[in-house]
């Protein structure tokens, strides 16, 4: 591939460069997909086949026992974990979108005299990622009596300075004409935000929402710290407990891993455009 | 105000800037104070007290917790572990994701397909990835994938995670993070590449430059400056917070080996493990927060963050 290739017009030409390019990309893509294939292979193989000598890329014999056991409730912790993760991820995402988009709108558009200073407060908070202060956050949340509760799992994650900042940057570039029309029609700032600005920002909401959902579903450290009662464990904590205890059956563990990761893979494939948009926005604006 | 019609009731209240501002942003700032700022202040307070198993300590110890942390072999080792981890992960991620982005940028056909494949690892949690790495790729059995591959080259099987000398657990830790994040950063680079105007290259070709290393060095790399800095620092800060893969690859049954503890793993066991030493844990959190704030300040300087949309 060269300048000549680029300006060659519409006739496709097979060049050595193109062959090397696509061969490399195919190899890389397979390498990236390999761990997912391994999860599926192991979920569909008996424990003996997983550890038997001689490596094979496919199950020696399809065995659905792992999935059957998962859905028949033989591992109640895992079923509870999947449910808890779903509840936490959905509520946390919805709450975070609402709280942070409203704050972002206020910071971008409401002519309040201290708004500029408050933007600086948000920026200063951005400097310290929440994970670094998990010990003090645990201290505060536990003195509220929220250990092993839905509130403890969900609420501290709602107030993301980063998300609020992203929304502010987005609303700064929002077309003012739409808002002016709404205000002429007699809407206050809240009405303008809720009835005009939000409904016209759905692609951005979807992008941030998807990223937020993935982050919430996959988060591990906070649920590990705050959910001390096994009934409140999220799926990541359950998987980790089985993994580090080294007791669970391999096939069952991989079947659970497959079920825990399948919704996200599906979402990534179907809504790729939104996620890429959100991720690059988040990555570059940061 | 400003000649717009007068509003009554709710619309009237939410039309006054101060009211409107706090109705919209109040919940966020209240939460930010309670779950963001208060913990930090409380931990600064706690860090000056002897606070084992309690969050309302009485015995003031001054800077003793800080002194103990900064002279603690284990804490300094955790900073060393992070540094080592970052030295492997950051340059490798940078080079591999930039390379991948260049390949994707050139692929005119089937680009969405390749892009999806490369981005898919980002859907995986570190816990699930650790499960795959620990139990099937690097399980240490002769039939494990890694040992099968090196076996083809005549090497003897390696026990990977169980070997500390030489530290074979490092390739396991590093390869896991590379798998999970290279595709994500490649997409950020790809977005950067797509913003470089074609005219720059065309002008260079007219001037006699040949495509390849020269245009890459003199056009592509400088045009990617902002993206490159963002990728480097995002990556560095993410490595600083590494916890999930260390805990899940090396931890066993609620314990963790004394080596290869990055800062958050160290804090976890100091403050919430059997020690329950919240005073020392808080001092550690404050030190880490200061370190990371320093890094972010440098980032802000380099990127000019907060100057509004680009």
C-alpha cells in the first residue's frame, strides 16, 4: 500500500502489501478473540477434558453440563451474583446519567455566579480517581451503616466527576437556538433541560450510558470491599471467590464466566458505533 | 429576565439562575462532597491517629503513620511493583496500540469487522480475564496453552504463576492487561489518525516525500501529539490503580503472597485485611492521592485540560 495504491482509482488491485496487511490483521483479530473461544471451549468440556494432556482448540466432546448446572440452580451464589450485578449496573447507570447530566447542564448553561468556581471543584476532584481512595470511602459508607446493602453498592458510584465533566463539555457545544426557542416558549432551565436538551441528546446519553454500564458490571474492588455478606456479592465477586479458593469445578466456572460476559459482548457487537463514539470522546476529552 | 416572558410556578422558580443551578446540580455536588471529599478529609484526619478497628479514634499520633508508611519496606515495595508494572505495560501498550491503529487505518475493506474484534476484549472484566489466564492459558500444566506453545519450540513447561525466581508471573500479569486494553487505545489512536487532514500528506508527496517512515515521523506522529499524551497518561493512571488482575491471579483463599503487591493491593490488606489498620491505610491513601494528583497536574499542563471543547 502506497500513495500509488491510494490514488489508483476504483479498480481493486491485489498487492503484496495488502496481503500482508490483511493477514496480519486476521492474525491479530484471532489472537484477540482467543480468550473468548477458550471460555466457550472450557464451558462445553468436562473437567477431565479441560486438563487432559494434549491441547485442543475445540471441545473434545460437547458437554452442556456446565450451563445446565448453572441454570438449574446448583450454584445459588452465581445466580444471585448475576441478579445483583444486573440490578446494580442498571440502577447505577440510570442514576449516574440523571445526576451527572443535570449537573453538567447546570455547569454549562445556567448563568449562576459561582458556576465557574464549581467547574474548578469538579476538575480538582477529577485529579484523584475514586479507586485510590477506596479505604476512606469505605470508612464513610460503613459509618452510614451501608455495608452489604444496595445503597452501599450503588450510591457512591453515582457521583462521577468525570461523567459530569464530559456532559458539561458536551452541553457547551449544544446548539443554543433550540434552547432559546424553549425559553421563549416559557420553559425554565429545568424544563429546557428535561424537555428539550435531554431528548435531543440521546446518542450522547446512549454512548455514556453504555460505557457506564460496562464499567459498573465489570467493577470488582468496590463490590469486594462493601458486599461482605455473600447474598450481596456481584457476579465478579462470586467468580473471584471461586477462582481464588481453587475449589469450584472448572467447567462450571467457565460456564458462569461465559454467561457473565455474554451480555456485554453482545452489546459491544450490536452497539459498537455508540461505544466507540463514547470511548473516544471519553478518552480524548479526559 | 432579559425580556423573556415571565414564568409562573415551577417554571418561574427554575428560571432563577441560583435556584435552577442547585436544583439541577445540587444532588451531584451533595454526593460529590459526601462520597468524594468527605472520605478524603476523614482519611487525612484518621491518618494522624492510631486507628485500628475503629473509625472514631482518640489517640493522636501526629505524623507517625506517615513515617511508618514511608519507611515501611512493604509500602515502598508496592510503589516499586507499580513502577515495574508501568515500565512494562505503558510503552508496550503505546507501541502495540499505535501499530494496530495504523494497520486498521490502512485497511479499507472489512474495517468494522477488524475493529470489532480488536475492541471486544474491552467488554471483558479483569476477573474473567484472570480466570482464563490463570486456569487455562498459564495454568502451569504441560497441557496449558502457553506451555503447549513453548513446547513446540522445545522449551520445558513452566509453572508460571507459581514461580518467583525467575519471576514468571510478570508475563502473565502484563499479557493480560495488554490483551484487555490494547484494542481500546488503538481505537483512540484510530480516531486521532482519522482527524489528520489528507492535504498534509498530499502536500508532502508533492514535495517529493515518499510514504513510509518519513511521513510517519514528520506528519503522523506530530499530529497525534495530543492523543499520544492522553493515551500515555490514561494508561499510566490505570496501571497505578491495578488491583483486579493482581488479586485474582496471585491471591489464594483470602491470602496474597508477599511479593508483587501493587499499591491498592497493599492498602487493601493493610486497611481491610486482618490488620484493619485504618490509620496507616488512610495515610497510605493520602500519599497515593498526592502522587496521582501530581501526575494529573502534569497531564493538565500538557493537555491544557479545562479550556473548553477543542
